[in-house]
C-alpha cells in the first residue's frame, strides 16, 4: 500500500471518529485535532516547497552556470526539511 493510500485511509478513519456521535468526546476532539494538524503540516510543506523553488531560481539567476550545484540544492532542501 502506498504512502498516499495509507494517509488517506488514516484521515478517513479519523474523520469517521470525529463524526461519530457515539464516540467518546475526547476521541472526537483528538481526531479533529489530528486532521487539523495534518492539514497545517501540508500547508507548511507547500510553503517550504514554494520558498525552496524561489531560492533555487535566485541561485540560478545569480550563478554564472546554468544550474546551481546539486550539493547546494540538496543542502537547502535538507535545511528546509528540518524546519
């Protein structure tokens, strides 16, 4: 099973818990919180990806060669991933 399929299944399980009226209220809140945190993390990752693309473009524009060095890009990606 792919990561996307497992992620989708996990979110669906959380959604079911959140919407089930007979579920323990704390379980419903925890499920809602987890879904919210997953969504926020996705937004953050998209923002980091956009910012990294802008940095790469800036490096390309300022560089005398057509492409920035691969090790520089990898270092930037690792830095962003640790944020």
